[in-house]
C-alpha cells in the first residue's frame, strides 16, 4: 500500500504545504532538508533511515522548539534551490555560512565549525597540505561545496575534479584516479577510521579562509523568515546550555566540534 | 558480505531498495506515456491545421524541445517551475507553495520531450491517410468529428504504432535521467548501493541488466499489441 | 523569331477591376487557439529577454563565460571524436549483422541490443565506476592508464554506444538498396567488393545521411550527462555556475547554446541533403 500511496501523492502533486512561519504557535511543523550522503554528519542507511550528527542536532532543536520535524533529502547541488522553492523550510546539512550563500538565503548562527583538511593515499609522495606540494596533482572534492571553492582558489596549481557526493571521490581515491581529496576534517578522519578509508591517510588540515569557508555550519532558511531564525538561534543556545549538544557531540566525536 | 547477501531483500541487502527503484522507473514511464501521447497528438493536429499561427506555435514547441538535451529540459522544469510557481504564488499574495516534486517534474519534462517526437510520428501517420478516406466519410454523411474518430483515427494509430513503440523504448531509457534530480529510480538506487558497498561493478551491472529486462518485457508486450492491430490482415 | 516585337495593347482594354474582397476569416476556436499560443510564445520570449537584460551582470559574465566556452569545447570534442570512432567501429558490426554466419550475426545482434536497450547513463556509470573496481586486473593488462581518466571513459562509453546505433543505420541503408543493384553488378562481372564501393555505398550513403544527422544531434544532447562522471561539459559548467550563483539564467544561457548548436547542425544537414539528392528531384 505504501507504493500506491506514493504514486497518488506523487501524481496529484499539488500538496499545499502550510508554510512553517504561518503555522504559528499551535504545533510548529517544520520540513528539514538534508543531503544524506555526508557521514558522519548526515547519512542514509541501507534501511532508509537518516543518521548522523546533523540529524541528531536537528531532532534536538525541534524538540527544544516543540516542533514536529520531517526530513526531506535532496542532492547537494539542488539543496538551496529546493529550499527557495519551498520543498522544505530549513536546511540542516552541514552547510557553511558563506557570503555567497547569504545572498540568497539566511542562516542561523553556527552549530559547529571545523576546518577543511586533505587526505591522500597511504603511499602518496605528497608531503604537505600546501598549494606547492599539490602542484600538478589531481585533487577531488564534492561540487558546490566550500571545499571545492577553496581548492579552486587556494590550491590552483592542482587540477580539481568535482564529484556529486563524497562517496564518489572516496571510490576514486581508493582506486587511484585522484591523488588527494579535500573535505571537512571530521568527515575525512571518520572515513579514514573505517575499512573503506584504509587506503588513505590524513595529510593535514588547512587554515580556513573566512571568505571562502565562512564561519561554520549553520541552518539555512529562506530570506525574511526572521521568526523561524530567532527560534532556531534560541534553540541552539538552549541545547548548548542544557548539555544536549555536548551529549550528541560526544556520541560522534572525541573532540568538540563547536569551535571557537 | 557475499553477493547474495548484498542483493537480498532486507536490512542487510539492497534488493528491496532496488526493487523500489524498478517500481519508480516503471511507474514514471507509464505515467509519462499518456501525457506524452495526448500532448503529441494535439501538437500533430496543430501542425496540420489550416491556421498558420497554430502551425507556427507547434513548430516552435518541437524545435525547442527536440533541440534541448533531455537532462537540461528536466532541470529547467524541476528548478524553473518551482521558482516560477513560487514567484507567482508570492505575487498573488499567499506564501504557501505548491510543491513540484521530482516525480512530477520528471513526468512533465519527459512527457514534453516524448510529445515533441510523437507529434512527428502522428503527423506522418496523418499524412499517410489518403484524402479519399475523409471524402468517403463525408459522402456517407458523417460529421467531421465522426470521420476523425471512426475512420481516420483507427488508421492513424495503426500506422503510428511502430514509431510510437520506438519512442516508448527511448522514454524507458530517458527515465534514467531523473536520478540526477534525486528521484529514487533504478540508476539512483543502484548508484547508492554501489557507493555504500563499494561494489560498483555489481550494482551498476544490475542496473544495466534491469533495463535490458524492461526492454525485453516491453518488446513482448509491443509484439502482442502489433499482432492485435494486424488481426484484420491475418483474417484474410 | 522576332524577339524585339513590342507588346501591342489590344484596342479594347478591359476596365481595371477592383481587387476581390478579402474574405474575412471567421473567428473560430482553432484561430483563437492559434493566436493565444502565439501570444503565449511572444510573452515567454519577452519575459526571457527582459529578464536576461535586467539580470545582466558583467562580473558574472566575465567569470562564467570562459567556463561555458570550455564546457562547450569539451562537449564538441567529445561528441565529434566519439562519432568518428563510432563510425569506424560500426562498419564491422554492420557487416557482421548482415552476414550469413550465425555466430557473427548473433554476437553483433547482442552488441547492438545491449547498447541500444540500456540508457547511456547506465553504460557510463558501469564503465567509469564499475571498471574502477577492477583496477588491479586492468593494471595487469596495462589498460588502467586509459580507464583512469574520466574523459577517456566517457569517450569509450560514447563510442561503444554510438557504434551500436550507427551500425543499425548502416545496415538499414545498405538494405534499402534494391537487390537488383547487386545482381546487375554481378551480371557485369564486377566483384562484390567493387560493387559495394562503387555502386551500393554511394546509394546507401544518401539514405543514411538523415539518420546520421539525427544520431549526431542525439549524441550532442546525450552527452549532457557526462558531468556526472566529473567531465565538465557545457551542461556540467552550467550546473556548477547555477550551484554557485543560484541564478536561473545560467540554465537559460545553456538552453540557448544547445539550441543554436542543434539548429546549425540541422540546417547544415538540410543543405547537404538538398545538394546530394539533386539528381533524385524531378
């Protein structure tokens, strides 16, 4: 019956979704867009469930706000257009707060901030995470990310290869198509701990550029939804204060990811 | 994990996810077909109309949608329609949006592409029908719409059938593109399985075989339809 | 024959007649639809043009125009090389398809069915990511250097794909030449190879012209998926520009470029066809 229902909802298509801001005080219902391909922050399991730091944080925030939340997955490339189009009301997907994105969406305050890093195969002859050391090498990144922008501008001597999701660059560095990958340090080091990451090692972290990398990951909202933004900011502060954040942090990481 | 666990149905395997993908692919193709056929038919009517403005409009339509890559049409519909509807809704003063999901966007985009090719097929089928068929109809006093429905259409459909079945095969393959806008079709589901399990060859191979099976099944059905259409000749 | 003879007006001229009344076309549903649709297209064009003008941003154009250009070049080189390689590959396949040898026939039929029955996207993924998991084996036979590069994989997939379609075009075209042509040649003592080269091929090529044109256009459109395996063609650069600017104009520009390429090709092909089939027009 699940499928019949799916076809019906899909073909009728015109689902009038009351916008979150309008739903008011009774029971706030928020649709949250996420990617589901960015472990350990958000990932889609084989059984179809979403797990990860972003997901737990989102659930904690929703609980704090007394809202019922529903997750919607979207490809990274289309995640902001999807928000603008109203497919969901907020993006909680480790999205960095950058000036480029601020032109089209609003952000809550950050909920974590970690630097970018570079990983290379274990037998690599690349010695350090600098532009000079990477000259002429093929470096992989997820497209439309701050990391790909960083590589394009700061590591311009290397040739950049762009992938739709991190999974694909992980496949390609393992089989030797690319010489290095750039991504968030947590994402890379968690991956390196798994069997799949056995091919590679962490070369080093990079100094984030505030213009490119922004000021940490925030919750993206449509412009002008000040009310929702204030609620999210208050909820972030609240879970920081009551220890929930720390609990989730410790569940996933050995370090504090909130950053300075 | 061995191969059979990987493709089994259940929490460990990807069999159920891929089966879902097959359902999505097939239902998308089946949902697109009537839309594409109907649109294509009306465009063919417009193209052979006596009204030059109607002919021109139809020409513009087919030139655009036969010239654009299917993937681009899909993106334009998926993002463009969402933005368009959103702005329209805002202009009309209500903030709740109408959601165009990936399935509907895929259906519309593939339907448009299908219709612009189908219109050509219908048009040449219309042209293959001798004027005498119309005149004969009028001569026995049938009104125009009855001539169309009872005399012309049955012949048009029969002549157009091979061309349309060809388009169906193309449509089936084009559904693979919706994986790029996030719809969980065969290619996307096998792709996720491939990335997560690192068994790329196995899972993309499965996708490949599944499409072959769909093509094979289609040709069986198409053969039956063609036989049904040919039964007048067979009786002789 | 006196060409210089001047025209002499007849003695009695008919008085000049007024032009016949133009019969006003009745306003019926068809006409209303026609005008409404033209109005719609005009509206769309006006909106698009107005939007492109108001949204004109020199900084963006300067930043993304070179990328679009590179993407366009990638698309064109990839498609043209694969079409040419595919044409070479298609000849033995078409030959096998037409041969009486059941084994050859079966193999070539299988090849054509495999590549025409599945989406190009699935073929591309299978070759790029699928073969990627056989790195050691490929290295052992020295093929990894080729398959390591995404561009090569794309070229390989496109060539195999278009070869299957082109083989069918060749087969159809050769079949379309009446058997009498072969028999006539045989009767004149011309051997089969000569007959094919001098008699059958020229006639078949004219029949194949239109399907070849369509195949090139299909490849240009089909190549838009190549960015999914990291080769950034026109479509890939468009998506990249869109994902950074969130400006929908990026897609409109891409649509315009693709339409221009396809229309140019279509017109070249119409012209070619007109020229090459002059002798057939009576």
